[in-house]
C-alpha cells in the first residue's frame, strides 16, 4: 500500500510546542512519531518555512529543530498555486485576509498530496472550506484532498 502524502501547514508544526493545549500537543507529537517512523510522505511549502522563520525565539529554533527531525519535501511557489489560491477567494470560500491559508490548500492540491493536516479550524478545518475545496478541486481538474487534524489522522491509522 502506498504511503499517504501529507501537507503540513504551520499550525501542526507549531502545536509540537503548544504546552497551553496539552491534548492537541500530545496528538501532534503522536503524528510526529509516525512521520519519523516514515509512515507518511511529508510536504511543506515555502510559506510554512517563512511562517516558522517569523516566530519569536526560542519557538523558532524549536520548530526548525523539529522539522529537521523528519524527511520532508519543500514545495516552491508556482503560478498554478497562485491561480488555485485565488479561486478560493473568488468563490468566497475564504477572503483575501486569509490568502496564505488559501495558498496552503493550493499547495496541497497542486502537489498531489492526499491530505492537508491542520489545526486551523477558522480557515481550513471547517465545513465551508472543506466543501469549497472539493468544488475548486473538481472544477480545476485536480484530485480531491482530505482535510484532517492530527487527531483524525492518527486515530484512523492504528499502525501509527
């Protein structure tokens, strides 16, 4: 069976050190262990790296060190990604204020990932966005992606 291709948005990496939300941190660390065990192929974007770079110290260094623990591919920006991201705004799925979240989703779609993993309930892991992502993917000729939290992903995979 082929490994799932996961796109990690910045929220997932940030929750590795979120001591103020221990349940989310615990599930994120469980996912991280599965990733380190190579249960998944992992992708992040230039946006994710940039958002981590803008974190204050010592969080920035902690997150960079966590990212260095895993094998991952960094996806660079393309015009195609920008076009898909704009579709989310044009179709009023998300607003221009959440353009980077639109880009995270577009990176997932264009790179052929199976799942975007996120803790961002406001802009990504919610009914309106999930429904809109299905629509934009289908109309643009891309495969459907899943949108999961780390909890959903690890609970559905007994091996991890």
